[in-house]
C-alpha cells in the first residue's frame, strides 16, 4: 500500500487524466500551501499541486532568465511541454516574486479557461486575517461562477471535515517516526504527503487508514535520526540519498511536509474566517514570519523526536529561506545539533560530491 503513494506521484499526470475522464469534473492546479483547497473541493473540482520534474528545462528558457527559482521554472517548463494539458484552471497566490510572476506567464502562454490571482497578505496580523477572509469570499464567488456550482455552507463544511481528517491521519503517520524504532521512514512519509496534494482527499484518507492499520509489526526503520528544513522538495530523491547514507529523517519543516498539514481548520460559524486564519496564521513560512516566530515553530517540530543532527536544504534563488539560514543554523546549533547546509537544484545534478558530504556528516553525527 505504501508503494501506491509513490506510484501516484510518479504517474500523476495519467492518474489525474483518468480521474477527470471517469468523473467528468474539472481539475484546478495550485501553487504553494497558502491556497485553501477546501474551496476548490467544495465546488466539486479537484485541486492538484503543480510540481516540477528532474529534467533540463528547455521551453521555459525562452521566457525566464537562468537566475530564478529552479522549481518554478521547471513547473512552467512542464506546462509548456503539455504535461499539464488536463488543467481547467490555475490558482496563483501572491507568496513570492517568481510565483507571483507565474500568473502572467501562464495566462499569456497557456490560455487556461480559468486563472485566479489570490492576494495573500505579506505579514500576520488581525487586519491581515480580516482582509484575507474578504479575499477568500471573492475567490469563492469566482469558483462558483467557473464551476457552475454554488459552494453551500454544507458543502464547505464537508470539505473542511475531509481535509481535516487527512491532516489528522498524516499527523498520526508522523507520530510513527517519533518513537524510538520508527515504523515509517522519512521517504515513505514524504511520499504520503506529496500524494495527498495530487489525488482526491477521500481516496487518500482511505489509503492512509489502511496503512495505519497494517503498519504495526513492521520491522523498524534504521538510521541516524535527522531533522530537515527545506524550502522545496517536490520529490523524495534527496531523502532517499539521506537514507542511502545511513540517515533517517524523523522530523521536518517543509512545504512538502509538515507545513502542508500540521494545523487544521478550526470549527466555526464563519468558515471563510476559519480558513483565512489557518492558511495565513498557521503555516510557518519565512515569507511572512520573522525569524523568532519561525524558530519557535522549528523547536516545536523537534520536541520528542530525539533528533541527532539537522540538514538545511534551500533551492538556489529562494531569498526568504536563504536570508533565514544564518538564524536557523545558529538556533539549531544552540540546541546542540550538528548542522549541514545543501544548496539545491530542481534538475538532476552530479550526486557524488553531495553524497560524500552527506555520508561524512551522518557518520560524524552517528559516531
């Protein structure tokens, strides 16, 4: 069953095309953790996360310079190559300069039937949450108009319940890594998180429940217990490298990990306000948080996981994460953890030097 999560990510385009053909429903692509997917789900459409691919960019090179985020560039390249031809729409949040720019690039070059720019405040405050709730009301209206389906209070409440169940199940998966003999590896956990961004949540919930029932009695996962903070890992290759070198990631701070699911939407008579609070206030991204708040979150994610060392990996050209790096490194060292930094790319690179550094670090940490 665990392998099914990995296969879904690997063959995601065909899987989603099959779903669309079978159900006759629309598919909406989303960037970033900050888009409230519940609203898309409540409009009876399937939200899917836009991912890149580990291959050289060719088509995107005609539109973008070399010194931009390689993840976003790869996503755009895949779209120009027709890999996302099944999308009926796209939601682009205002989260960083290059993702913000994708609104114009996709709109002008791919001619999607629906494309929405979602304004997200640049800092956390009561006023920002109120503003974001109003923005979500406008977003809701645009989804209703495009889908031809009213998003009723009942439908939205159901979608929030489905998504909260998925978050609770993923938190249970993460708890299986907290114990002294982890029953789930870091790679397996990330496969589960990434696949949850791509497939209908109802089906994903069913798969997670089965895994949690069956996982007891598995041989424990071996390896030096590690924490990873990363801005973007949209595949498991880097975590596979860690495991090959003798490590096991038992805790993380990643958009394609704990940031995606760790906090739930509160029950409320005003679901849009609850969504605004969850997606603005409770996703710990350095784009909208000062280092003090971010480091508090990192400390929370480390509690009880008995981590022996920390890895920080940041994609080239991600300014907000790179600015935070010195603070994060100093904080982790202050907690008594050895720290190593890797600068990442989206495409396949020569792994030999990276592997040697990783192996030496894990051997040093593990004694």
